[in-house]
C-alpha cells in the first residue's frame, strides 16, 4: 500500500501529460479544419474569417489570416492550445495553413 501511495503522483503526472498531449492534437485538428474552411470560403469570395471561426470549437482562441495571392488564396490559423492545469502557463500555439485555388467567378470580377 505504501508503494502505491508513493507511485500515485507519478501515475497522475503521466495521465495529465497524456491528456495535455491530446489537447495539443485537438487544437491542431481544429486549426487545420479552420484553415481549410477559411481558404475555401475566401477563394469563393466569401468571408474567410467567418468561415474559419465557424469551423472551430467556440472554446478555442484563434487568429485567422487570409491572403489572396492572385490565383490562390491562403489561410493561416494560429490556435492557442488549452492547458489542463491553470497554474501552468505553457503559452503553446499551433499554426496550420491551407491554400485553395480561386474560383473562376471570383477571378472574373
């Protein structure tokens, strides 16, 4: 029993680290989805910022940038990774980028 009580903090730390790693993966997935949605919408002449924000979970903080490069539109999304422990300030971010070809109708304008 004493050995288990001594090893319990290590087990909890490993468990929390695994959950934090899952949060990093979740943030990366959300950033990728938002970047694709923002680039797709902006390439068709719609608001890429609005589409990127709508494609993400509302609990995440993100910066969405859309740039038009002539024949292509690129969206860059930077998402703040949520931390599991409030007293640990990791300030981790995940950045994803997506490029889509511009729609022919948008090019004709």
